[in-house]
């Protein structure tokens, strides 16, 4: 079985749909949240993607250097703003907590899925 290394990254991703009439407002909110560099919880990666072929279906993904940093982020005003925008402008489909494996820990004898 695989275990997360102490230096491994964790994250979350949210899949959601935004009503077509609210698209511009959501994109303005997303750009503001993506460009906010006032992070007190450590280094992170933050991205927002639109699903190809499914207009107005988005994926928001963040990764963090530690579980504590991610937990702090999940309780933050920017994440509350994101979740509020999704609730008002569309609907959430799914939210997942992620664990990123350190490539050095990968068993190279295993076949890729």
C-alpha cells in the first residue's frame, strides 16, 4: 500500500456548473480569486478549467504543501466566496480531497493504469 510522504502535497477539487447567464460574473470572480496572492498558509497551486465539450462546466483545483495549510485554506474567506459564488450562480456537482503521490515513491514495477 502507498503512504503519503511527509513532504507530499494535498489538495481539493470542485466540479461545478455555472448558468450561462452568470458566466461573465463567475469568470470575474474566478480571476479575482486566482490572482489573490495574499496567502498565509504556504505555497500552493490554484487553477480553474472549463470542461471541453460541456460549456459552463468547470473544475477548480488547489494543491497545498501540507494538510494543515489546506485545512486553513478551506476555512478561508476566499474559499467561502468561491463556494458562495457557485451556489448563487450555478450548482456544485462534486468536491474531492486529493493526495498527490511523490514520484519518488512510485513503484516503477507497476504498470500505469
